[in-house]
C-alpha cells in the first residue's frame, strides 16, 4: 500500500480502545484502502522520554533469544520485529487462519500529534495520565477490523462481535514453585490478581469469571464463564455492533452490569438476535459459548500458554543465566536449601536456558491476547458461505462466524524481572488476605461461643 498517513487523514480515525502499550483506532472515512481496517499506535510513557517500544534494535540478549527466526533478528526496528514475531512465531502456533500480522504504514509526526489531540477526551483518565501516543514512531500497524466481516460496511446483514480476554486457563504444577507460593497450584492467577486489583482500586468488585471454566471443554462450564464475563466485564469482555462498541469498557474496565446496562444491551441486539425482550441477551451469550465450544480455538491457545511449564518461579533463574548476572532470587533467599533447589536450573546449557525463557515469553503473549469472535445472521439460500456456521436453537437462526486472535505482542526480555516481582506481589497479598479472613472467622467464632456461654 503506497500511502503515507498525513495530518489531513487524522479526522477519519476514531478511538476504539487501548491497552498498556497500544492505542486502537477504527476507520470512519471513505477511502477504499482503509475501509474495514483498524490502526494500532504505539504509546510512550508520560514520565519518561523513551518510548515503550522505541524503533531501535533488539537488545543483544533478545537477538540471542530469537536467533532461530532470522527476520526478527535482522531488523533494526523494534516495531517491525513485533509484527514479524506475530507472523513467524504466533501465527504458526495459533493457526494462520486465526491470526493477522497486519502491515506497517508510514505516518507523519503531524498525523500522530493530531490523532493524539482528537482522541484524548475519549481515553480513560488513568490511561491518559500514564501514556500518550508515541509521536516519534514513523509508522503505524494497519490490520483488518475483526469486529466486522470483510466489506462489512456494505453488508445488508448486521455483524455483532465479542472480544474476550481469556487469560491463563490452567493451574501451574512446576516443581520449582516456591513453598511460599504453593497457593498457585490451587487458585487461578486471575482470581488472585482480582484480590490485588480490588485492594488497589483498579476494580470495584470481584469477577466471578474463572478461566478454567472457559478452557474446560465443557459446554455448560463455558456458558457459565461467558455469563460471568458479561456480569462483570472489567477489561475482559466487550461487544461490538457493526464495528461500534455497545458493551464493556473502552481503554479501562467496566463495572458490574446493572439493570440499565442490561436493558440497553438487550435493545441493541434487536437487529441481530431474534426473540422477545429479556431473551435476546441470554441467546447471544449462549451463541458465544457454543461457538467457543464448537470452534475449538481455545484448545490451541491453551497449548501455547502451557509452554510456560516451569512457572516464573523457575524461568526467572534461566533469565539471569542468559543475561550473565548473579541470580538475584537465589541471593535474596539467603537459604542454602533454596540455592540447592535451583542448582539444576543454573547448571543447564545456555541453549536450554534460552528455550525456557523463549517459551515463557511466548506463553506470556498468549495469556495476554484477546479472542475476537464475529457473527452475522446467515442469509437464506447461502450455503456457499466461506465461513463456519452455527445453528442457534433458541432463536431458530443460523449464523456465520469467524474467530481471530488479536493483541499478540512481543514481550521484552527485561520484563522477566517485572513478571517475577508482580507474581510475588499478587501471591503475597492473596496469602495475607486469606490469613486475615481466617483470623476474622476465628475471632467471630470465639465471640459467638463466649456469648452463648
């Protein structure tokens, strides 16, 4: 695509949402080259001059880590390296039919500055305070808008899409998990992180969502997971109608779904889901659940997340060997027993250490990605549709559907230490919370006994 995005083009790109590192815009103009596309812009932290993903070469150790993929190592541009990571690493693992690596398009600084100005009022305050559009980038990533079907703006049939962040769908069983972190083997990371987020004010209440339900393979448990996500969407569940968001948070999270929100969503479904008032939402959630079950895409995602087979408690030791630094974890433990426990990890070859960390980072990408499922009512007499289809018994409708993975970002090697520290914080707070609750129960029981006597 021989085009450069200039200042005059900025007004045609509208805010869709954002994550920690990227801002997403949808196209509202009439240029054929951009219809049905979304744009991902790099963000830069407010409190520093360096970009989160500055266009510089990978570090020496990152080049070593990805040495088996020449295209990634050969590029001197980190943004392009991220795109090549999706193309060469994540696409083969998750299936090329479900992954779009996109294409990079040149963009002027004036375009990026005006986009920043245009969308700032729509961004969540917490995101605005943390980061801005990185105007030092010289290109943006253009991708298909997976909330639509191709040429979706010209389709007669409406299109409804759901974006789900599945998170980690298994409990770790690594022998390298520290005794103090044993709770990780029985409580999901998502659940433990909820406790910390609630404490820090990032969420207003616990989500009942359990990733183990979504990845279970059981239609009933998958349906429960989808209902739980709808009840407390936070930043894990969003719905789009013809490309426009109608449910869920934008760049931050959404509180629990109240009566008014449910009513508005029920009304919005009229053009795509048949049924009386109060029944359309139930049918839609069932449609999503049955599609997740039938498509089997989460089986593949689960395999990729399980590349993390040592947990961060094990992988962090391999990381320090790769960067040729004394292991801070072993040093901080100050216990001979701990040093002996991880001696085997510090005795393996460099190639083995590289594989451990490489697999961990690929798994981290999979755990953070989103699943986009799009539906449209199937037209009568159109058996030749190239898309998969599903019959929804409750509405007597056939739907075409397609499934795509998005947000498959390349994780920086230096984030290993951040992962370790965050994991430690999550587990520590959860353990403290459980201990506090147990003490309170014990005190309450003791007082009840005294009162009874």
